[in-house]
C-alpha cells in the first residue's frame, strides 16, 4: 500500500500557517486537518478517517462493514468533534491563546461537568461489554479519540 498525498507542516498557534493561499486552496475554511489525495481534496478528520479506511481497504475492525458495528464506530466519531474539540478544547486552550484573554473558568467548569454527564461522557462510548471505543475491536474511532483526548 502506498500513499501519495500532500503533507503540510502546520503550526496551530501560528495563524499565518493556515492563512496562506496554498493552504486555503486545499481548505477554504483554513482549518486542519485536510488532505490532497492526488487532487481529491477532503477536510474534516472523521471524513478523512472514513475515506482512507475505505479507500485502502484496511482490516474490517478499523471501519467495520457490518451495519451495526459501523454504526457504533460512527456514533463515537460523531461525538468527539462536537463535545470535546469544539467544546472543551476550544474554550480551554484555543480561545485564550487566540484572543490573549484568560479562559473563562466558569465556562470550562460547565464543559467539564457536561463531559461527566452519563449521556455524553466518553465513558459511555464503550458499554461494559465492549473493549474499545466504538466496539469490541480497535477502530478509527479509537484513533480519533486518541487525537482528541491528547489535546488536553
């Protein structure tokens, strides 16, 4: 298996890295991640993970073909960007660094409390019968989770 994609070195704390014309041609939203796979441009981490798993026909446990197994992985993939990245990480790290203002501790406490609610907690992404995020086997949901949670 060979990959032929454009790679960019991105400094997330340096707006000039993503505000240049070359990167804007790949992602007009000027956000990461984004890939250029031989002229096919794709943005959004979950879309990229799904695309690469299907394109390269990875082992079924990474992105299952069985409908209910895939739905569990998709559920976990849908959870991360909205609840962790756009919520906690943005208010805890990105907003203060971009604005120079101190983080809103009240908002951060609210977001941390939200993450501990049984209905949206990362703990609920695995049932007691499951061994991994999104199912019984390692999957692209585990990769997404690792990427999201290590940002803290």
